[in-house]
């Protein structure tokens, strides 16, 4: 690591782990707990006219968040943090033209947490950083916007929820569809009973991804801190085909296509069906298209069975772009009186004779989700994708991957999603950490 003065304090990533943490902070799981409008205790300090934020991870998704946050006109970006000094320098330069506050560039995001002027941390780093950064951010008194999925393992997701509740922080996961007006309207119709009793939701993602090839072990670039990039996970050598994106397809840092894009569809399906934790998870598929370093499947089908006769499926096909309804991404929600199909920022409603009876749409993108996060910090209330609901949707991705990796049917506790009597699967609930980054019990 590149330690800073208070690194011993900062390395204490986790508050408590698993069920003990949830119990300690009053987070006993209950059904239909996505109460996004729930109020929380008043904030100890009122934010200034503009929120002051720090961005962790400035390339790719982080760059898009920078543009969107600045476009809101409601934030100042005090820090651009990246383990690649070239990326943070580019980000700071782009920010400088749009705000008067000088943006500092840092390599270690803990510098952001040490600044009392910062109201919120945005984490757009790779998946293995999502929960650790959230937990540290909450402990430092910062609100957090964390990209999806909100955790790299199921155990980390529970810890992130516990951290948000213990420190009374607003934590929003970056699944923007929760804030899209057209989808809010569509799900409202589902909940109002316009398609009858809902029993099934299908979700899918199709793409045409190229091979990632076979990487070679080489020295990381001089401007790139590979050790800090790995952070809390155990160390692996640098290879020339991992960054900036292909880490997604390695279990050590990523969660495959299910955690990368499946989370978006699964979250909307769970929202529509008003379900929390499954009773059974099955998965099939494999890595079929390319011979390369990718570890995660490129062809995958997952089935989630819930109480009250409800099921969600996800189909991921990373090498063939044509999906259901001639769209590469979507969700269809099926009820006893009809179906609602969601594609892009809109929806189409059908009756039981397959006749189109209604349509709706609205803005997509990030802006409504960012606005909701900012509003919720100001008003100190739960956001549209509060960390507890974000964890429940992310957990479904973890369970699907675990079922696939263990080639087993997972029976799960509908009260909390924990795996029942399957030692091989339970071993993947959490992970090992680099020395000094272990959870503190």
C-alpha cells in the first residue's frame, strides 16, 4: 500500500460482519423492506448551498458521473481520485472549466475522507472497492453514491447496510432506472394491479463482446498504482489485459455480466414483483464463445424462485446482440391480466390477447438519480435506491453466480437470503482479504 498518516485507522474497513452487524444496528430483515421514502434522523450538519463531493475512479463510468454531477449545477467536485495519475489529471482539467473551486488530484481516496469539507463520496472504482469504500465513507461521516453492484460479495453487502445505518448516512446505489419517470410509471401500474396478480418477470442482456485475449504479466505503468488499485483483495500480478475494463470477467475483482449489467434488470424485476429474498436459485450456462482469459460465463440463465408463487429469470448472452422483443436489454413483467414490457426509458402494456393498451416513456440517463441523491442528502431521507434495497438486488446477482460456480441448486432463507446447508456455496458468501484489510469483528 501507499500508507498515509492515519492508515492504521483507515484500514479498519468493516464495523462488524454478517448477521451480527445487522442485529446490532436494528436491521432485522423483513418482507418488502424497500421503503425508499422513509425518513431518517436529522443530519448533524447542514450541507452548503452546493454539495462538496469527491470522485473515486475518474475513467469510464467515473467520467460520466463527473459530467452528470456538474451538469446538475448543485455540486462542487473537490477531489478527483484515481490510482492512474493520468486519469485524475484529465478529470481535474475537465472539471476546472466548469467550477470555480479548485479540484485536487489524489491517488488514495482516504485523502477525501480526511477532509471535513467533503459532504459525499462517489465510488466509481472497480467492484471489489464498492463496499469497502462505502463502509469507510460512512464511518468518516460522508454520504455515498456507490456504483452498481454495491458489493463484491454477499457478506460485504450486509456490512455496507450496517455501516450506513450505524453512521446514519445516505447511500445511493447507481441503478438509475429506479429514478426514471417512465419506469416509475410502469411499476406503479404493476403495483396498482393493472396487469393482475404478477407471478413472473423475465430480464435479459445481450451484447457482442470481443475476446479479451491472453494477458501477459508485465510491470504496471509508472503512473498507475497497481497495489492501491487492488486495495482490500489479496494480491495478484498485473497483466496487460485487465485494466481498464476486463477485470469484470475475473472473479477476483468482478462479478461477470450478471453483476455488471444483470443487476439493472434484476433490480427492476424485484421492484415490480415486490419481492426481497428468494427460496431457491438455479443457474446454467458456461463460457462458450471465446478462448481467452475470461473466467465468468458468456452464456448464462439464472432462475430465482420467491415465496407467494413468484419467479424472476435472467438471461445473459454476451456474444449475440439480439434479445427478446428485438432489444439487447429489457424486462417483461407478467400478470394474470396482462404484461408490461420495459425497454430503454419506456414501457408498453399488453392485455391477455397481446393487444397493446398503453405506452409511456420519460427521461433516461443519470440526472434524475443524481438529483434524488442530492435531494435526499439535503432532506436527510432515504433515496430511490437506498443501500438496503441495493444490497437485496445485488445479493441476487451474487447468489446466481454462486449457483453457477458450484453447479448446485441453492436453497436460501427467505428472511435474509442466506444459503442453507451447502458448504461449497457458503464458502463463496465472503472472501479473503489482503493483510491489514480484514474485517474487524
